C-alpha cells in the first residue's frame, strides 16, 4: 500500500512505482520493509518511519544499487 492510499488520498501511477520499489527492497534484503505486530503499527511504519537503505540491512548488496537509489532521489 502506498502512503497516499493509507492517508485516503487519490492514487496515480506513483503508487505502483512505490510498490515496485518496496518489492525490490524486500527481494534484495530478504526482510519485510514495514512488517509490524499489527495492522495499525504497520501503517504507522509506512507513514512515518524513514526507509533504511538496502545496504544498511545487507552490506553485501552491490554499491551500484545504492547509486541507482540516489540518482532517482535527485531526479
């Protein structure tokens, strides 16, 4: 679920891009990004916690993937 959807806002294709990014993050780290004990805490994490970089979770992930993330953030 994209943050916009959790806030009840209108959705567009950026929600799909966000979801694809979450899936990639989870595939690379073998961790669930926003998983918590319950639905309310999961939504809280989605809305308010910063997303750690892939290399913060797994330093073995190639540096080039971090560069892609930074290039996207600057665009």
